[in-house]
């Protein structure tokens, strides 16, 4: 293969923690990488071969960066799609493709895609502006409660709000959005699907995500999910069908709701390595990051099976702390068997900022979850 120890260059748009973890694998395989990120302190900076600073939404910046590399991928969805289209036309390999990204970048377009492809998803309505929702309420075409979602530029739940009254609507930005039925789900699941250029496809075991009630951020990821084989099969089938519908190349993280009637609904997808797959670094035969590299370069996919059960705990900045970060009690959690901390290398903490994660591996998922709780109680991300 032409990629290893060669002149081949892989470009990555975005230099955050996902990029950093991708780079562990390009280093392992001796693949030359170029990374671009708006921040000079990007976590990926130290692990790539060439680093560039630039705005990922700017056409010229993305186009010029793309011209320097043979294959281009991304670790963040908010990048300039027109530039990706131009690069594809001129022969640069872009994976996942601009076509996939275009369908995903806008939540309204993404939801319509599920409807068009017969993929189960919560009912919704699309609005050009939030203020149009008032009229829909007056005409009873929409009822409280519902979930408001900004069509673009939301991440980690910051573009999502449960709306129970007109009062709740007032605080929301007046942007393109969707109003979705509130799903009283039993749990949130996710399946990461890997599909390579040749169309070989593999799914990781279904994971269960537990959310922080206020921040709307994933707090724990459990792999495998504590669900029946039947539900697990249903979730996997829907995830595989979703990846195939997108004709996806690379990783596709499919976030799902398990309803009270044990139905599976697709919530949203991410066309890249995902928070719900971090435990794969320690718990799986092939980490999601290695798998993404394999998929976009057309290599054989690695095994997606678990070596052990794994739980991931997100390390986010404690409330009330801003500034230079300190990981309090990190030695204490490192004394526990099967516990590995990952620190992303961000110098400054702020409330709920993702600063790192901890993986717990164990032969039993219930024990792993108990240790995860101990980890969560012990370690604190605070400022000096
Ligand atoms: P983001 O892109 O910011 O991650 P999501 O669409 O995944 O946004 O929503 C974030 C979280 O909000 C979900 O993980 C879930 O906990 C909650 N949520 C989203 N949509 C619904 C819904 N229709 N019903 C109930 N809860 C929802």
C-alpha cells in the first residue's frame, strides 16, 4: 500500500481531541499528516507532521489546505462544503464525501433524509425562523412540550432545548430550526458503523449513553449496552441501513433513542469518530480512530469486537472553575485496575468544557459501571 512510510499526505480539517486521537494511529502506521485548525493551541498540533492555522468555514483556506494533501478527512462537521466540492472535482479524495456532509450539516436536511430513506425518526416540523413557531402554536399544528433544535452549528446539546411554554421560546435565537416531538425514551444508544471505500461494512457493539441532566452532555458511555440481544440486533440493523443509505465512507456514529415500546429511532448521526466510541481505544480490537483511517484509505477493516467491556467517563470542567486546569485526584483513579485517563491537552478549563475522558475496562459491564462511578466521584477538573 502506498500510504505507509511514503510521500502520501493525509489532511485533517480540525485539530481537536478527535484529531489528536486519530493521529495516535497515523503515527503508529507512519502516515504523513497535515492538520488545520483555527486555534494555535489545538490539541492535534503536537502529533501531526504539519500544522496550519486557519478558519475551517473559509472557502480559500479549506481549498488551499486541501490542495496540499492526497486524501482529506475531517474531525468536525462545520467546514466549508463548497471548498470540499471543488477539491473533489479536481481529484482530491474527500472522505466522508461533501455529499454526505451536506446532508448532515443541517439538522432539517438530515431529518428529511431519514424520512426519504424510511429510517425511523421522531416526527418533526421545519421552520425557517424560530419566531414562525409561535404561529404554528396558535394554529395548533404544534403542541408543547417539544424539542427545539437549531438547524445549524449546534453541538453537544447547545443548539437543543426542550420547550414547554411560549416563555421558553423567547430565550432562543431566531434561526432556522426544527421542532421535534419530545421522545420519552428509555435510554439513548449509539452504534458506530465503519464502511471503507470498497463498501465493506462493520458495526461496533451497541453502546448506551448516560447524559448529564443539566448540561445535556454525555457523562458515561457503556459498551456493550445493557439491553437484550433482540434490541441490540434491531439497533445494529438500523445503524447499518443508515450508513448504507448515505453511501458513507469512514465512520458514521448513529445516535439512537430506545422508546418505551422498544422501538428504535434515529436521533442524529456524526460522520466521524465520536464520543460514544472513545472506549474502543482500550476495550476493542480496533479503536474507532484506527478504523476511520483504515476505512478512508480503503484498507481492510479491523475487528469491531470488544476485548473487554468498557465504560467511558467524560472529564468536563467543574462548574465555577475558569482558567489554567488542574486534574485533582488523578493519581487516585490511576491506582484503580483497568482505569486509563486521556487528557486532551487543553490548557484552560471552563464549566462543562470537554477536557479529557477516562476509560474503565473490566470483564463485566456492571462492575465497569460501578468503577466508573468511583472515578467520576474522585477526579475533578478544576482551575488552579
Ligand atoms: P447535539 O447535536 O447537540 O448532540 P442532539 O440532537 O443529539 O444534539 O440532542 C442532544 C440531546 O438532547 C440528546 O442526546 C437527548 O438527550 C436530547 N434530545 C434530543 N432530541 C430529543 C427528543 N426528540 N426527545 C427527547 N430528548 C431529546
